[in-house]
């Protein structure tokens, strides 16, 4: 009888949890700026206000998104922590500044890219727990040429992070809109002290092609 009661309690906790894990349990709060060693700290204050992608260099546009988990701990004596979350993907839609989808010549849009970020559950009444997930925001192959052919100066990445809690509940964040300005040669600077480091050809990172 005690086993039946215990199983009923576990089932009740699991089923009740279904209503306690809304999609707003996971959010994207910023795109972080790597330091000089190309390292990103999920709690750092340095962040980008907008993206810049030099299309003269064939490299992916990368993103390092600050994630926030609002899920609180639910560990019990007879149940391990269920609200730790593993974020493993971003769903990305390329938009024009007016919110419309551009004609990319048949390329997939939206598309999904892989990432990896583990975020532990937080305490009730505490701040959201941060994490960071690095990924390709815009693939250079095909997409770069399609955007150049389109002749646009700016696109917006509408990004939604997805993952699964240790309890098996899927989470999908609200859309995080990230503007990216396109240029041709604006980050080329062979006279700079540091070139071709970290993420050359995007944001603040210059490059040199001899």
C-alpha cells in the first residue's frame, strides 16, 4: 500500500508540473560580446546592441546568446531535480526590418541550428539563472550570397531557444529579435593591431585578406 501511495504522489507531482512550466520559463535576454580570448561568461555585462556582418569574407555569422531560466527547483526527498534544463537548439527566422520574410531563392527559412547550454534550476523568489549558448546565426554557405543578391542593408534574426528539462518538459522561448547590418568591406583593416582573431568579419572583429 505504501508503494501505491508513493507512486501516486510522484504522479501527482509530475502531472502538476505540466501546468507549472509555461514557455516563459526560458528566455533570451542578450547577444553577448566575447572577450579578447573569445570567451563568453553568461553573467558578463559586455553585450552587443546590434550585429554587423561583412559579406566580403565567407564566414558564418555567429551568436552567443545569454539565456535565462525562470524555472525553480522542485527537488524532493524521493525525486531528483526536474527543472534543470538543457538548451539544445535555436529556431531562427530571417526577417526584413519591416517584419516580412525575404525571398531567399528557396532556402529554408526558418531553420534550426544546434547549441548546447545547461542551466540549473533556481530558487523560489530568486533571480533567473543565466546561461549562454553559442551557435551559427546565419550560415555563410548559400545564405550569404542570397542576402547579397537581395541587396538589403539589414536583416533581423527572430530567434527562439528550445530545450528540455530533466523532467522531460519541452521549453521554447519567446522570440528574441536581433538586427544585423550587412556591409561589404567595412571590417577589413590590415593596419589594425589585432586582426583575424575570434570572429573575424562580424560585429567588432576586423580581418585582413592579404
